[in-house]
């Protein structure tokens, strides 16, 4: 029997549409990320290897550095106008950025202007992807209930990996078969526009509609005091406005988000640079190598998504955390003495992917701890801030720490992030335990409020 046989037709349709949209968004977003080894040479000036590494880090971080501002913008839209509106807007923004890059002259043609324009496009893509994946995950969280909720939301993560894998496939065709890279961005723009149209079929989530209905009712009941007094009354007395996220819960949420950026950068960007510097790989060979890594990534996330229906997601990420943490401790020795060819490095990447620890597939558990009125803004901002912080610190620290400390420099980031992740995991495990203790029969189905634990 299918995991999703218990869902209504409109629920399954919404999940399918959101998967398609996430696939399109991540295809467009990751197309440049994985073609950076080729495109950075086209849009940025040629320099010495050290400066080139810093430029690559800058180009990578430009996608994420302004994401927190995008999170505040799209979070406000998502919490005040609607989840549906947000995911449509973000898809259109992605299409526009792809159209610009598909028509952008190179550095040799217009000089440094090309570097500035491509950086602005990357920022625009980062902003749009911010509202996309969080919006899709929250939407599905609010229209489903556990245990089917866990694999349903996890399918958004699977779709993002498929988008990344497809971007790598296109990048492989560009670098090995003479496929025009401009055409790749034209394709990305086209499918993003198709996704925008498809998403107009979505309905607003019941939780959001119910919240708006309750707000309207509260305003009507207070209308005899005047609009200004009604608004003040709502903010001071209505639980929709008063409920806040506990400090420890918020900090734990942030800590759980941090590792994904660090581990992604290591798997695809740092290991890609090792392939180039240590084994003399060309950009085409690096892209093809990473494509093979992404195939394994798709297999892993698909298996984990399925398991989340049968095993509590927090237990899954706890198991992944302890296995990979042990390997992180050994990693400097492994990279120094046990990596003699590209296949050895491929095995290291595979281990990191197999036990990759982050919020996946536990997103619904965390989202249900955030009040509905603040859920989109808070979740999106935390997601964006954690990714931006992780990518900025990791990309530049890896350059300098490994130059000074060798492979032991990787510990400078990975060990503190692992400790923070464990802190966050322990906190949410405590929340789950307390919920089960309060009501064992409905623990899995009862959405937690952030105010329950301070």
C-alpha cells in the first residue's frame, strides 16, 4: 500500500505541484553553483590560485549573504498574505534571474560589469530560493498529519536533490558534449515560468485560512472600540499575536540548521577543489564526478524519506549524527594518508552523504513548534541566517585554516558545528518526550506550540 494512500486527492496534487516547483527552483539555483568552476572564469578576472579561491568563495557566498533579508520579506508575505502567494512569487523571480544570465556578456566583452551583474543575479536567486523551500515545507506540514506528514515533507528535500542532480547533468553536457551553457539558463527560465503557472492551482493551507478567520472574527468583535483600539486589543490579548518562540527553542532551531551548509560546502565545493589541486581534474571532470556523487545523494534521501514514516525523524538524524561525527574526528588522517586517487575521495563524499546530518527529515516536528502567525517569517529567517552564516564562515575559513593547519583546519568549523547540532537535537528530543508524556495517544499528531517550553 502506498504511504500516501490516506491522503485526499487535493493533498496529493499539492505535494506533487510543490515538488515540481522545488525541483525547478533548485535546478536553476544549483546550475551556477556546480558550473562555477567554468563560469567564474567567464565572468570574473583571471588571477593567481589564492585569489581565485577567494573569488570562488565570494561568488558562492553572494547567493546566500542577503537571504535573511529575503526571509523577512517573504516571511511577512507568507504570514500575512498567504503561503500560496509566496511560492508563486519566488518561482517568477528565479525565472527572471535565469533570463538575465542567459543573455549576459562575459568579462572579456564588458569587463567587471559582468561580474557585478552575475553577482546580483545570484543574490536574486538566493532570495527567491529562500521563500521557495521553506514555503513548500510549511505548506505540506499544514495540510497533513503525522506519520504521513514526515515523508510528505521529506519529498520536498528529495525534489531539491533531483533539481541539483539535473543541474549537474546539464553542466556535464555543457562541459563534455559542447552543450551551450546559455541554453541551460534559457531552459531554467522556461521551466521556472511553467512552475509559476502550475502553482496557481494550489489552495491556501487550512491552518493559515483558519488563522485569518480567527483574526477577522476578533477584529469584528472589537470593532465597537474603533479600528485603532481593535488593533491594539488584538496585539495585547489575542494569543495569535502574543505567542512567541522560546529562546532555547529558537537557538536550538538555529543550531540544527547550521551543519547543512558546512557539510554541503565540504562535499561539493571543497572536495571539488581537491580534485582540481591534488589530482589535476579539469572543470568538466569535476562536474562529472560531482554528478555521480549526486546520484548517491538522491538514493540516500529517498531511503531516509521512506524510513521517516516508520521511524521518528529525530531518531534518524541522531543516528546519522553520531556516525558522521566519528568520521569527522578521523577525517584529517583519512585525507592525509588514505586518499591516493579520485575514487578514494569519492568514497569520503559518499560517507558524508550517507550520514549527512541536518533537519531532514525532521522539518515538520520543528515547524510545529513555531506559532502559525510567526511560522513562515521565523522559519525562513532562521533557515536563511543559518545558511548564510555557515556558508560565509566555511568558505573563507576553509581557505585560511587549511593553509595554516592542513586538513586539521577543517575541524575549526566542523567540530563546533557538530557540538551545536547535538545541543539543538537534545532540546527537541526533550520537547518530544514531554509531549508524549502529556498525551501519549496524540503525541505524534499534536502540533506543539513554542510557548510550551521556554
